[in-house]
C-alpha cells in the first residue's frame, strides 16, 4: 500500500470519529438526566427558598430571605459529621524520651579496652 493512501485513510477515519463524537455530544437527547437523577443536586433536592433565590438572579443578594436560606444551607453542608472534641490543654511536662542528650554517652570501661585508640571527650 502506498504511504499517501494510508495517510488519507487515517485522516478520513479520524475526521469521521471526530464528527461522530461531536454529533453525540451536541445531540443532547436528555437520556443522561433520566439515568442519573441525583447528579444535578448531590446534596439532595434544594429547598423551595433556594430555588426561588436562584430564579430571581442578582436581586437575591439584597433579599434577606435568600441570605438566611444560604446561611442555613452552608451550615448544613459545612458542619462536621461528628462532634469535634475541644483542643486539649498542652502538657507542662516534657517528654524526656524524645529529647536529645546534652552530652554523648561515655563508653564503658569494657569498650575502652576494645578500642584503645579512641579518646573520650
């Protein structure tokens, strides 16, 4: 097979695949919404007040009822799922097991006899 023919066939196949993918994406028949109804609102259905605030647009910023609904919604989603214990007061005792020694350990007399060339500080 000639190299030009193979390149043309590859280009035609790639163009066909791209056109098919674009057609499928733009078709928008709504079948995705029917298969996953919870994907639109993962936290559950929005309240009627939140839906009203969404529908009135920028006017919702000045609406006290919308501010209250938003605050309640934030509190509902951002609160911890289990109660958090208050921070414990720091201990005044020092854990000596984690502290570095001030002076290096001195070798025992038995180690001195094994290594006479080393000098202890």
